[in-house]
């Protein structure tokens, strides 16, 4: 039986000489596997990917239905990583989970060195989706949307096993995220720097007023690509800690 931190965090590439730790949060319907290779490219960074319940190794557990509560649970596992500068990277829905995790970490007295909100842009909050939107799409429509976003291979999406095992938690994540946006609060404000990373062709980016959510510095970086720009061009150069120049 894995320990509490091992249950929540996957760390496939050891970095004993790392200068920072980076915790990565998958998108809705995603799992830790999308970050499995990042530790091979971030040479100064120990990469940890969050394992959400209800999928992959945790498929037998109930999928989460309360996003702030999910952030609090993850924060308890991540808090023990605070011996080095601790950065968080969340993509799409994962940006919201990373935000709530950062809030919880700061409330526990664990500093967050940087929050990277990927697939998200600085903008006023859109009108929250009505409750009936949670179940407005049938499975074929959900599959079509996944393919249109660019993050799912059409052949994989057509696989009956994929539709049996994966679609339920994709839709569960959607319901959880919609509920979160209907009750979203701008408080408590973060203290850490925030960087948003958004593709120049991303018409589906999460939108929220990020500069108002932190007392720290904010910047937005636009990169080539659509909503899943990171599958082909992960933003590694933005994530490594800055090196101090030696005289």
C-alpha cells in the first residue's frame, strides 16, 4: 500500500541535486502520465505529477466532485516537499486545482515559489455555466469535443474500452469544474508570482482575472499552438529556475 504522498504524487525521474520542485496538475480527464517524461528535460527541477482519484492507478476510487476540497487534499501531500522552492504547474482545469492547492499550501505556512497556469489567460470571469450544462452533452458529443481540442487521438477516442473507462471521469471532471466556476471566490489572494501560459490559437482557454488573485507579480506568456500546445511544445524554458550568474 503506497504512502500518502506516493498515492497522490508520481515522481519517475529522481533529481537529488534539484534546485526546485515542480508539481504538475493534469487537465480535466487527464492523468499523471502526461508529465511522465518532463523530469528528463528539466535538469534543475524535480518533477512530481498529481494522481487524481478515479483514474489510472486510482481507477477504483471515487472521482473527486469538490475542486477546493481536492486542492486541500493535494496540499497535504505536497506540503512535505517544501524543503526546496516549490512551484506548481496546472493545465486547463489543472490550473484551477493548482490555484486551490497553492491557497491551501500558503494557509499551512508552506511558501509557493511560483504558480504556472497553463491553458488559461487573464480575462474577466465568464458567466458561469448553468447547472443543466453539466449533462448537456451525450458521449458522442463529448468525444467530438475532446478530439477538437487536440488532446485526444481520434483512434483512441473511438475505442470502446476508452469510452467505458475514461469518459465517465471526463464527464465527472467537467461537472466538478462547472460547479467550481459557479461558486468561484477571488479570496484568499495568493502571495506568490503567477504566470499564465496560453496558446496563440487557443479558443478554449480557461479565463479568470489572475492579477487580482495574487499579491505577487503577474505575467502572461503567449506561445504557438492550440489548447494542448504542451503536447508538442512543453514550456520547459519557462519552468526551470533562473540560474545565478557567477562573476
